[in-house]
C-alpha cells in the first residue's frame, strides 16, 4: 500500500459532495477545491491545509506534525497520522480546510 486507501475513501466521501477534484500526487492523493488544494492523503497521514493560525493548535496533538516530505516544511499545512482519526475529527478538520481554501483568492 503506497498510501492509506481506507483513509482516502473516507476523505473522498466527505469532500466529494463539495465539488472537489481528486488528483494523484506525491504518491498519494490530493483534493482541490476551485484549483486550491485543501487536503490529501500521503502514506499513512492525512494532509490538511489550514493556514498558520488554525494549524497551530492541531500541531499540539501527538498525531500531528508539520507537512514536510521534501525537507522544506510547509507553513500552515499539517500531517495527521491516520491511526485513530475518528469520523467527527475528520469532518471537523476537513471543514476547517475547506473554509481556509474558500478564504483564498480564486485561481
């Protein structure tokens, strides 16, 4: 398994009705809303684009870390280990990522 396909299916079920576009990227998947990436799955982690302010509290969670797969950390992006992400958390985090993506200028 190159990436957590079960997590990807859960993400897709939630963000699909929002009109997102699913793309294969970085060996996993990414979901774009209006051309802006808001979430994805990389290996065994959920990727969330939240902005720096909203990402800070989530980074206190032991399962979370800054999104860095290239040696260059991406500010405002968080990776959360897929282990034990419950459905309520997933919906909340994805909704936060959607709100952030919608706050950005259109592409």
